[in-house]
C-alpha cells in the first residue's frame, strides 16, 4: 500500500524548484531541485509525474500565491487609478518579498513547456483586474493597447522597480511610487 503524499514535501519541492529555477533557469536538473528540497529524486517524481508537470504546478502555485496577496483587499469600488495602484503596490511588494518566486514565474511565463490550460488558469486568477483594464480602455481612461502589451510594460517597469527596492530598502517606498507613476503615465490617457 502506497503511503499518503505529504503536503509538506510537495511544498518543499515547489519551493526548491522556485529557488533552483531562479538561480539556474528552466534547464535546472530535477536532481538539484530534489537535493535542495531534501528529498530523493524518485520522491520528486512521486509528487510530479515529470518535469513538465512540476513546471506547470509551480507556475500555478506561484500565480495562486500572487493572487492571494494582490487580490486580498482589492478595492473594487475605487477609481481606476486607485485599483491599478493597489495592484502595482501589492505586486512589487510581493516580488521583493519573494524574489525566487518572481524570477521563476518570469521564466515560466515565457516557457514553451507551460500548458495552455495552466496559462488560462493563471489568467483567471486575475479576472477582476483584466475586466477593469478592458472596461477602462473601452471608456477611454486607458490607452487602447493590447492587454498583453500593457502587462509587458507593467512587468518590465515592475522588475526595474523591484531591483531598485532590493538594492536600497530605505528608499523602497520612493521607488515603488516612482515606478507606478511611470507605468500610469505610459498606459493612462492624461
């Protein structure tokens, strides 16, 4: 009879995968991930059928974590600028707090091993934000740009912002606000 799977081991493998992928990229060997997780490589494959399954599950786990942080107190009734600022602040604060997850999800987002189903589920997590962006474009508040382009601008500016926040924590709030202002002026009709 097979022993029940441990949620702690699964979480340790996912955390190790984020760390190793952040350090070595998507080509990192599963043996290294298992070693960092403190499990045998065979144990890793007890929890994840193959590396593609591991990568997809890691992507969904990180997206879920991001959603939990970013959407916890999302101001649904605030102005567009307030809602976008809230999402920005939550995202950059999360990224600074969890740099391995941030670096891993950035790589996973452009990975050809990620299934369309995982991508769709990852996007569903932010349905409120996506709907707000579409409504804001339609009403003329935001520039009419493809959502993927707006997301790419946000990601690039957020990455730069997070790097400066990590380098100079005493000025983190300043960088977070300046990064948002740059993003807002790039996407809003002013």
